[in-house]
């Protein structure tokens, strides 16, 4: 009779069909962009369920973002109905959190562990670098964090690193010390950093084979999307899960008799399907390893390989451009993507005088497309670095183009949000001293470093947590005022704990997180302190906190049984591509990294300039420019029908105006595919007055901040206040640092450059310039008012 999954196969081409129906141990699907890799993976899951070859609970599907996981789940449910519930469709990180929640007690953690995001772990490393005076050996917090992360992605720990490092080098010794202490502090705080979520799960599986076996038996079908971007730790995790159960279990002693489990056989192993495209590997800087694809057949002998070559996403012009660009990478297997949808429109090129000019072009074109019938939600604007969004946002707001920025993490990196979350951590994980330290004097309670050290020492002497030490405020030997402040904080935390995690073991009401959050921020006076401030930024902070409460309500609706611990995990795992806002009805703005896996009718790739794409930091790195080309390829291949490539001749960034050169990648596109509305040549030939104006407008180089050289406004003039009325959450989107006071010695964090130290401040008012030495990229000059910076 007909297959139960026949309708799932309708419309698939023969190799796609094979990829859905093949039933062997290991399947590798390699294919270019838009060839249906993700679609095939989704259908494969649906087909397994439909044919009753697997229960939903036996399926583990790994996606690159939470958003992609949500979409895949939805799609599978559409295809097979409710029976899809119980599947694990998630990112590597979320899957590991679920495993660790169940198993953490096996190795010295508790269920309520905290997840340290990159900012948290940076803060901890910073303290340790200071404690060890490691900066004397050239260690910076950012650099140390990067090294530790890289090692963890290779599954190395401090001990194994020390064994092969040159320990006669004092810089190496101090690095090992910091690494060792970092790991000890995480354990003490009952916390995992992002890399640990994967690495510790691998460790758990290797150290406790009987635990691994539970998951090996459970997951019979494992599927991984975007396999080209897995790092070694993720590879190892998959490898552990796809070994036959019982592989390394010792014989079980039972009533004096040794019972041997039957020999494990390879057939008992879970089936593994991975899909990927080595041309889209864009996370090597985070340890992703393309070899995971090229060596798949070696690691999984007998694996079936399916190639998909027909692209269903883009027009031929777009595809030809993308193919031409990527063919400049050496060391790759040439694959020719083709499509039968026809040539389509030519790619449109535009060169603006400034990034505002460029942004205006994008806004105008968005308008035109919209009138042609393309919905805003079907348009996307990409850029290489986050700070490029500012000019786009300003013009979009002025032109009343609805937009949203993909990149939820930014919201959660805001100081007030981190404070609020630290309050929740103080409730959920009392062992987390860093969270306690963060909130103990926020709002100001007169508790300074000396008192904090007193509490910390007391906790250590008494072998209790920092949190518990607060309950003994009278024993701390501090002044009465401080003691009262501590006692008050303790009482508020206790009350919030009762609400959110009742000692009775009763389930807290779903609204407990939102209410607890409000209780904490209200009773401690945190919100009042912001309200009392006359700083307009603080007003925005109150709104952001309201937003967080709204997020907690939303969480409660979706997870009626979710606790504060689950809420914190979900928040910690929000990734770049996971937006907070609803995408419908607005144009999406995002970095090219975030764009992976997505598709839009119309795509604008902006800032197609040397030093941006390829980015200047890539120049010195082995394979850097090649990885940038892949990133550009990812950008181009997101477009279905319309593709725009734009650049600016001058770019005001970080308080400096510089002359930009067209990206080398533009020359790699066959000219007949590209129609220039305004080419770099057009702009140059009229550029005489341009460069004079440019010089006049150099910061510190004259009075020219207000001179307009471009058709569309000035580069350095801060946005007007009338814009403020337009978008209700402007401060989260458009940078205005107001009167941020910076002084030499201050530490700041820049969206693109990372952390740095202020050497000097010059100029006045809106033209004040900070001279900053960045840990990673060296000295830069920044216009304080508008630079994407935050004081640390
Ligand atoms: P990327 O490399 O960007 O991740 P991909 O290989 O995962 O792309 P999909 O996103 O699965 O590709 O598919 C690209 C588009 O092509 C989607 O809109 C999908 O619905 C469509 N598509 C895939 N296969 C077919 C098919 N056989 N017939 C019609 N449309 C298809
Ligand atoms: Mg895909």
C-alpha cells in the first residue's frame, strides 16, 4: 500500500526524498545554501513519527538557534499533529541544560545551578586576573576569557592544559592559576558557563557511563542542523550519544553474582543525521571545525552521503553572484547550485557619500518594494558589526519604516536587566556569590567593599554561603546602619524566596516569577531609586525593567509549571537570532552572523567595504579573509528575489570619519549581474568638495560637526529629540550616551571592540572624545555621545 508518509514526500526532488527516507545508522547531507537541508531534516523527523518508527521522546534534533528550534517544532507539529510533543528540538546548549538539570547532582552541582553568560564569566575572570596580578604578565580579562573558552571547546581543562604548556614561563603559570581558580569558583557558585554546558555534559557522560546509557537508550534518532558550525565539544557530545548503550558500562554486581550485560552491538546505537554546508562555516573564531563534516565518513563508517544541488530559494542572478564569490575560496569542493526559477532581477548596487546616505537609500528602496507588494516582514538589512545599525535606525525612524533588531542578547546585557536577574539568582541559587556581590549595594545601601569582604570572610569561616551570612547580620561586627541594611535585604530575599520557591515543596503559582521580580525591585527600593533620578537614561531603565516583568509573564503563560530556575535558564540561552519582539510587520535588521539559516524576499547587504567585510580584524588571522567570504556568501544567499549591495564612501564610526574602499568581494561578482544605481566611480567623480568637508569634520580637527556634506544629513550630529517620540524603546536601539562622564582610568565596553581603558578625554559637550586603549584592538578615539559604549 502507499507509505504513511507519502504526503510528506510530495514535491521533493529525488535526493531530498532519499534524505528523508534513508534508514541507516548514519546519514550526511551536504549541500549549498537554500537547497532544502533544514526542510529535509524537518520532514525526516515527521516521517519517523508518521511511520511510527519512533516515539517523539526518542528524537533529539539540534538547531543553531532557539528561534530555529521553535520553527522546526512548529513545522513538525503541522505535519504530524499533536503527537509531536515530547520531542527534544533545541540548541546544543538548551539540550545540555536539560540533561544537567537532571544529572547535576551526580557530580557536585545542584539542580538550581546558574548559567553564566559571557558577561558574567568576564566579570569573574576580571576579578581573578586582578587577584593574581596577572596583568603584569600581559593577561587581560578579555584575552583570558577567550583562551579559556577556546580550550574548553577543545575539552581541555586547566590540568590537561598545564601538562602540555611550558610551565617554566611565568605567564603560562599565572594563566593556569587563573583558569584553575575560575573553574573552582564556578563550581563553588554552583554555576556553569556557556562552554561548560557542553563540556561538562561530555564529562558527565564519560565519567558516568550508566548516566550516558540512559540518554543513549532514550534518543534513537539524533539530527543536527548546521553541522559545519559544531565545535569539538559538540562533536564529542554527539559522539557519546551515538555510541551503543552499554559500551563502557562495568558489569553490574547483583547479590554476589556478576551479571554481564549482553555485548553492545553497533546496531543498538542511535541513528545520526547531520546536515551542513562547509561554505557557510562562519564560527571558526568560536572553535567551529569544518573537519567535523569532512571527517564524518571516517568517524561513522558506512555513512550514507546525500548531495543536494537544486536551490529553491533564490533567483539565478542571486545564485550566480553567490557562486562566483564563494568560488574564490581555495580548499573547497566545488559544488554548483542551480535553480529553475529564472534569472530574476539584477542585483542592485548603491554607493552613498556617507552611511546616512546609504541608509536613506535603503529606506527609500524599502518603501518602493513595499509598494510593489513585498511585506516589511519579508525584508531584511544585514551588516557586519552591530554599531552599523545606528545610522540605519536613525533614518528608519525618520522615515517611519517599522523595523526591529534581531539580537535579543543586547537587551539582557543592559546593566539594569543584569541587576534584576542577579536578584533572581540570589533567590534561586544562594551559592552564587557573584550575583550577591552584584546586588548587595544596588540600590545604594552604604555597603562598600570593606563590608563585602567582611561578609565573605565570615561566610568562609562559618562554611556557609554568602547569602546565608546575611541572615546573621548581627554577628558580622558591622555598624548598626549597615547591619540594618543587610537585615532588610535578607528579609526581602527571604520573602521573595518563599514566593518563588516555597519551602513546602509546593509548586509556586505561574505568576510567581513576575511577582517575585516586582517584589524584589520594589521592596529593595531599586525602581524608586531609578525613578528619583533625573537622568533620562534611568527612565528608560524603568521601562526596560517593566519589559522584563512582561517577559516573565509571557514565560509563565508558555510554561505554567516553570520555576524561576527555568526562567533564568531560558533567559541565559537567548541567542543572537532570538528576538524579543514580534517580527511581523517590520523590517529585520541583523548582523550577517545572525542571518544564518534565514530567508527573505528582499535582502540589503550594507557596508560592503574593505575593513568591514572582510572585517579588519580578520586580516591578520589565518583563514580570516576566507571566513569573511563565507560570511558574505551567507548574506547573499538569504535573498529570494531581490538583493541589494550598498556601501558608503565615508563612514563616521567610533567618532572618526574615514574614507571607505569598496570591498574586494564586489569585484568577484560578474559585472553583468550587477546594476549600479550609483557606483563608487559616480561618487568619486563628484567627490572634490566631499573630501574637504570630510577633513573639516574630523573630530578635534575643526568646528565642522554641523556641516552637511551629504544629501542626507550629518554623520556626527546626534539624533534630534523629536525622534524620541517615535519609537517607544529608543534607548535600547539608538545610542545616545547623553552626558556620560568618563575619566582617565575608567573601563568601558564597546559593542565591537570589547573592553578597554580610557587614557584621556578631550573636547567638550557633544564633541567630547575618549581616547581608549582596547584590550583586543589597541587605541581608538571615540565620540562619547554616540559611540556604542557602556561604562563598567
Ligand atoms: P541554508 O543553507 O540557508 O540553511 P537550507 O539548505 O537549509 O538553506 P531550506 O531553508 O530548507 O534550505 O530551504 C530553502 C527554501 O527552499 C525554503 O523556502 C524551502 O521551503 C524551499 N524548498 C526546499 N525544498 C523544496 C522543494 N523540494 N520544493 C519547493 N521548495 C523547496
Ligand atoms: Mg538551513
